């Protein structure tokens, strides 16, 4: 059956016009990065809206975002009481995209580890996908300035997630992703348990269970140049445990 014949009414509507796209950025103390990032996003994709989800940054990130939104109607801001976790910030963006009837939600980190230059390729890939992943591990992708230990750890986590959860993407742990909002609307967000870094694997698992189509486009991941990393070993170990528990459910068919 031709692709156009198989598309839903919603997908046909999206295909007949320029998709409404929301780019979400979760922030905590990213004042050094956010103004530059917003400019870069609009330079490559001036048609998108941007949603900043700020966790009460003491450095004034949220204040800057508010001021930017007053002068540019493409910029929107959600303020949260404190550091509530990357997973809950992404869910907040997903719910915002659903409530405001966007077609696509594209999420990236605020620290330039996910460069906006890849946004056009990710949006183009949505023609035949429900989730487009900016991938470090598909052909053409990679990482920059990582020590061997970190490379091995990342690759092992991805292999662990793919085999435990039956996921097809090669990069299951990265946050640079574009989602079809009509597919996100099929999820029950109350069933998502991850609040930290295992969220990236868990959301793919839930999307797989509602029939989402996955694809990947290569990116080069670079460590942040400004600000401090939010990653810690406690969250990494918690992520492995959560993936294990989901893996058990996956293999017993729960």
C-alpha cells in the first residue's frame, strides 16, 4: 500500500502544510548557553517555537527566558519550583505540545552538546517516522573529545537497553529527539517511572509498545563548553536498575 494511502487523517493534514514544531529545552543554570542556543535554533529553523522549561535557576536563566519571550512570540517559558528531574521536564514539554496542538516536538540539551545544525535533518526524517533520533551510533554519527572509558560506558548502556527492552535504535540514551505529537498523545504519562537519565530509554520502550516507528540521523555529540554537567554516578546506577526492571517486564510480556 502506498505510504500516502496508509497515513492517518492527522498525518495527511500535517503533510499538506508546514508542521507546527515546538523545540523544548530543559534548563538549570544555563544562562551562559541559552541565549546563544536560541539564536542558533532560529538561525536554522526560524519557523519553530521554543519552550524553555526552567527549574528555578539561581543564575537567572528563567528571567532571561521571560524577557526573551516578551519580545519574541515564538519563545515560551515554563517555570518549575526546583530541580525535579530531566524526565519530568521532558514530560512537561510533551504535555505542552499535546495541549497546544503542535505536530512535532523536538527536544535537545541546553549546553550545545546537541548542536542545532542537525534540526533540519531531524525534521526532514519525520516524513516516515514517529520518533527521529539524533544518533551518535548510527553510520556517520560520533562523539567528540570523550575519553575511552566514557565511550565504552555509553556503548555498553546502549547495548544493555537495546537487548533488555527490545529496542531497535542504536542510540537509546541520547536526548536529541523529534517526536510526532499525535503518537505522544497515545501514552499514559502516569505509567512512566523514570525521573532522571533512564527516562530516555523508558520513553522509547513505551513508544514502541504503542507502535511508534523509529529512525535515526547522525550527529556528532560534543561535551559542553560552558557551565557544569548535571550527570552524577548515583543517577547512572539508578538508571541501570530501572532499565533492568523494565527489561524483566518486557521479556515476561507485562
